[in-house]
C-alpha cells in the first residue's frame, strides 16, 4: 500500500511519500509543502484501514503525527529526527543518535 502511495503521488521525479520500516516500527514521511497537507492524513487513514484488514493493532501511545516544518521532531530507531535551516536558508532533515 505504501509503495503504491509512493508511485501514485510521484510527479516529475519527486517522491511526495516515503517510508521506513524496521521490524514492527514504521515511519511515513510526507512532502512538507502546503499543497500536500491533505496527503498526511489520507495516508494515515489508509494505513489504518490496511492494518485493520490484516488484523494488525496500532499502538496509539507510540503513534504520532509530526510536522517537521513547525519545529516538531520524532525519534525512530534511536535517532532524533528534526528539520533545520542550512546556512543558505534551506530546510533539511537532521538525524542525531539519541
């Protein structure tokens, strides 16, 4: 389902949905441009539907929707992920071992 989301939302060589999975941990990243705001919620709802279909329970305590463009951060596999501005003013994701 996530592979399909990557393909369907890809345009002009840019991927607007990406994900990383390790064992029972999953992080889904959605393009931070405002025009893709709807996509994060849509992917989340679709993911919950898919999990329900295969009888997988989501741990609500560990599940969060995070907006890196608003200074929020998250941890994944021992790394803290956040968005920072470069010296040129561009936004990039920074990961640091927690």
